[in-house]
C-alpha cells in the first residue's frame, strides 16, 4: 500500500501546483499584463512569466497523469468510467488531456507562433481571447477538483 500512498501524495501535489498555477496565471498574471501601457510590455511580461510556468505545468501534468493512471490500475477503478455517478473521473481525464495536448503538442507546434504573430497585429483582442480561454480552463479544472474531492469522499451527484 505504500506505493498507493506515495501516488496519492504525488497526485494531489501535482494537481495543487498545476491548477494553482493556472489560477495564478488567470487571476493575477493576465490582469497584471493587461494593465501594462504598451502591447510590447504586455507580451514581454506574459511570455517571460508564462515560460517559467510552462515547465512547472509540464512536469506537474506528467506527475498527475502518471500517478492517476497508477491509482486507477492499483485499485482497479476502470469500472468507474462506465458509470455516470463517477463523472469526475471522466472530467479528470478530459482536463488532463486538454492541458497535455496544449502543453506538449499544440504549444510547441503552433500556438507560440500563432500568439506571437497575432499579438503583434491585434494585441487587445489576443489578450482578451487568451484570458477567456484561461478562465474556461480554470473553471473546468475547479469543477473537476471539487467533483473529485466530493466524489472520492462518498458524495456522488448522480447516485442511483
């Protein structure tokens, strides 16, 4: 059982650092960037801080995904994916897949270039779009965390 305890600790720490970082970017960093005078200042500030967070996000999403997969395997929780009352299990996978795609596939392949190009020509609308997307991802993440905490402690929203 020690492996399962370590996996749970790593899973929770990974979620705290990852989603906490998303909350920091969404509620502090983006509003601070918006208050800067010039688009060039905003871009430089945002990209500098976001670059540092991207490494943390990549590491923590990997830790969270691997520890979550281990826990599902260790406790044979696969059957939960067949029942709506464990909706938060699906939500955890969905949020993890979305962030993993963004961090490991979309951002390196084209999002960084797209952002840099678009922000030069349309700085206000680009920052507004990025802010809205961050709020959507943060909202999904927080609903998922709340559902996972409640569900793992016995509260099942759609229980029969």
